[in-house]
C-alpha cells in the first residue's frame, strides 16, 4: 500500500482537500437513494440490445460514428413526438450521461475566468463540474419553500453576470418544477446581464405534471435543454445523456468533445432503447402514481413534503436529518441525505419498496 495522499501530489489548488461526488453504494435490502428507475429493462428490450450489440461488436475494430448521427436522429424524433416541437438531428447532441453533456457545456461556455450560477439547493454536480472545468461557482438564491423567486434571481444574475445559468426542473433534491414564465424571465435577465447561456436540466421531466420547456429553445439560441436516459428510460447503467438546442450550440460543443466519445456499444444500446420508448415510458405512469402515494402517506404520517414533479420526494423536517437517515437505514432502507438541513430525499421505488420505506418512517415518527 502506498501512503502517498492526494494532497501530496501536485494537484490543482481548487481540488485540494475535496472529496469525490458519490452517494453511498451500500448493500441494503431497499435502495431508494439515487433516483433510479426500480424496474429492470423488459426482456424483449434486453433481447434487442443483445442483437444490436452483437452487430456493433462485428465492427469494433473501427472507431464508432463520431457524430452519432443515427442516435441523434432517433433522439430528435423522440423529442419531437413527446414535446410536439419539431427538432432535427442538428438540434441534438448526445454524450455519456447528462453529466458529460453538462461538462461539455461548461468546457465550451465556462472555464477559467468565467462563472456559472445555480439556485441552491440543487443538483450538486453542477457546482462540481464547474470546479472540474475551472469555472467559478456562484450559489443563487431559493425561497424557504425551495421555489425560485424571480426578482431575487434577477438581482443575482444582474449582480454577478454569470456566463452560465443553471435551472433544474424538476429540481433535485427538492422535487419541485420551475414554471415556464420563470425560465423565460431568467433567460431575459441572463441576456441583459451578459449575455449568458441558460442550461435547463430536465433530467426528471418525464415524471412532471407539466410539460417539457423544450419549445422555449425557439428563438432563444442561448437556451439549452439537458436530458437523460438514466431516469424515465430506466437505463442509468447505459450512461446516455443528451441536449436539445440551437444547432450552433451543438456545433460549439463539438469543439471540446473527445473524438469518438460515445462508444459503438453505447450507441447501439441507446438505439435499441429508443425502439422501446412506449414500454419504458409505461413505467413512468406507475412511478408517478407511487410518487403521489408517497407524498400522501408521508403527509398523513405527519411529515412535511415538498411538492414533487419528479420520481423522488423531499420530506422532513428533522432536527437532525443525518440521524434520521441513519435510523431509516437501520430499518434496511437507504434514502438520501443531500445535506439540506432538516430534509431527506426518497426515490419512488416499486410498491413493495415504498411500503418498506413507509413502514420505516412511520416507526421513526413514533421516536421523534
Ligand atoms: N441532472 C440531474 C438533476 C440529476 O439528478 C442527475 C442524476 N442524479 C443528472 C443530471 C445526471 O444524470 P446522468 O449523468 O446519469 O444522465
């Protein structure tokens, strides 16, 4: 074993003393901590993936399609069909998870000497990817109820003039969606201040009561919608994220992407998943119903719950959220402590998993 530590290496100053991102991957009976879809892929899709991967394997001596044209065309068709907003291949870009999409966007529009602003609490990787790309991070304000107050947000944008503004809707970890008029107002504020890029992270939008904000990209060349196959598609292990924007944004991102970043296996698997969107999205209805049940039952048990448009629910309040997290874990259920004081987050799982969770928090309530 080596006793050299990270800080003994000549790492960049901003990485010193930091720890890597990661929810605990613990071996417990019920894991409701990373907002995954609890349902395994349906068998016909598994078969189709095997077929497509076998075909792709025959050509693995060659680099994959660098521009992933077939896949981007399929994603554009999916988005057009589900949002009613016509998109072409040139509007869509894909990468290894939406984390990589966001990294490429910050490499393109952020970087040393530039800043990004996000309304906290939100998806903590936005700030971490900013750090990794040398982009300064500015925490923006959210109200007590975790909504974005337009006036306070406008003031923060005008004051800091960030190069990139993040809006996560539905927001993680709080679950609430951001109304389209707020995004329009933030876009205007960001254009008046800089102009800057506005990245709308819609990782959970398929679970929303409302619609995707994707049609807003029309006439707004600085607006980017980021999406993923990790949640609604139930394919977190695939690592496939994508964005929709003006074709100029897609061209710009190609300046920083690594050549052949999306493997032939990934492209083949994602294409197979797109052939089965209707089955996959069927699970979304079930998960939404389970999400609504969690909200109702948590409230009935006396917990506070933030309004959720996602496949997870933020609940509280706890005098000591971490202690509550530990007590729920002791009952065999892993939820997430995102560090929001007083609150925890639970992902909607299968009905049985949710029952186990509800039993655990009902028992916990008696102890509080
Ligand atoms: N955005 C948000 C808001 C998320 O919660 C997540 C996953 N937790 C991601 C993006 C990244 O997802 P992936 O890289 O799997 O696409």
